[in-house]
C-alpha cells in the first residue's frame, strides 16, 4: 500500500470513529439528561416557529406581488375598441401564459397573462372552466387570487339583471310556487 492510501484510510477511519462516538454521546445525553431533552424541544419549537413566520412572510410577499401585478395590468388597460383587437390580444395573452407556465419561476407572470386574457373574454365563467382543465394548479391558484383581488370580473353568465337579495328571491319563488316542498311536510 502506498503512503497516500494509508493516510486516506486512517483519516476516513478517524472521521467514522468520531461520527460514531458523537452519535453514541448524543443518544446517551438524549436518554439520560432531562435538560438536554428540554433544550432539544426548545430548539425544535423555535425552528418550527421560525419556519411558520417565514411562510407567512413569503405568503404576504406573494400577495403583494400579485396585487401589484393586477394593479399594473389595470393601469396599462385592456383593449375595448374592436372585436378583432380584443381577439388578437386574447390570443397573444393566452399563448404568452402557456409559454410562461412551463417555467416554474414565472408562475405569477403566467397567471397575469391568463388574467389579462380573462379580462377581454366575453364570458369569463366559460374561460375559467377551460382554465380549470388546462392550466397547472399553482398558476390557477394565483389566477384565483388575482380574480378575487380584482372583483370586477363577472363569475356567472346565467343572470345579467339587477342584483337581488337571496331572501327576496326565495320569497318570490315560494309565492310563485317555484320551490317544491316535497319532504318538508
């Protein structure tokens, strides 16, 4: 055996012995020393609390990024003149969103492109149903937050009349005989 191989083997054996000795020491302390166990629990709680704070901070930063992106898109405006212009804008935004959705670090940008396309689509509810089947879930979640923040996108294409209180609607339906009372006797 060469001198280098002997030194390497001795070093590896010393490191392995040190790691094994520390593992035995740690296990002994964990089993016999109550203060050591308490300190381990404190460290674990502290680490969990720090992770939770970081997750909240990251979530808040993400929400701020989403809000600023939506505000910026509103400030830039959306085409309102011709149908052809809206259609071209829609197609451009959808294709941009599809390209960006393949990049994991561009989720907010991809969701913003889909949001812009949604703003010019004549029936947003139908487009959201299409998005549910085609857009990846993380982007869809961000898009849902954008829609919730905007609040200006009609979510139903069933009823376009004036808004009505649910209690008034139920009262009118019951007076008209529209609500079946089967099983309510």
